C-alpha cells in the first residue's frame, strides 16, 4: 500500500510539472511573425501653395526588405488592394491618384503570381488651390489602406491617416521647389 501511494504521489508530481510546462511549450509561432514597420509620409513639390495654382503631392511608403503590399489592382478579388483617398477642405481640388507600376512576383504561399509593391512606393496626385482660397495653413488628410505580407504570411489590413498640412500664400508670393528626390529637380520662384 505504501509503495502504491509513493507511486501515485510521484505520478501526480510528474503530471503537475508537465501541466505547468505545457503553456510554455506551445508558445507561439505567431509571436515571431511581426507586421513590418512601413513608413508613410506626405510630401509637396513646393514649400507653399500659391492661390490659383496647382502643385504636385505624394504619399511615399517605405516597405522593409522581405515584405510587400498588394498593388492597387491585385490579380485576385479576395486580395486587399492598396488605396489612397485624399480629404481636402471645400474648394481645393485633388486630382486622381497615380499609382506606380506593380511588380509581378511568385511567393511560397501562392501558385499564381501576385501584383505587389516592394521597397519605396510613391503615390502621386495634384492639388489645385482656388484663386480666392484663404491664406494660411490648410490641412489635407491622406487615408491609406493596404495589406502587407512576407513570403510566408499576410497580415491583417492596415488603415492609416497621413496628415499633410500646406501653407497657402497669395498668387504673387514666391514658392520654392522642394523634395526634388520625389518630384524632380528645378526651382521656381
């Protein structure tokens, strides 16, 4: 009887140790898969926007190496397209978004090629300021939606807002070209 009791205690102790170890042994692969830190920033082609003129604008995404996002026209209906919508105060006209050419890539999770963006992605649009628009700083908001993936998995879609304030000045005030690395060089005054 004593021997059975010792065996029972020993078995209970072993089971308790195993049960305590279980949650730790099943810890998760998902913790090792981290959504990439994709930067999104807004830029204008001039330091100020003159009344009655059109300026170029862009939202630039920098996607870390080893990751991609679906293009604005994915090849399968179930994929989340990259989209950009610009909100501007009444009177300011925003031109259509110009998306870059996508790359067709093969990934381990799909038998078909996918239409994706990788690296630096520049989404361009124009902004036209009415001749009678009030001077001062005016906010524009870029609403961005995308889904990022790596070669093994896709992450939940992300919606982000990029604030893009622009200084509106009179038609005769000078505006200097900036961000030549995005819009090309040259100056105008």
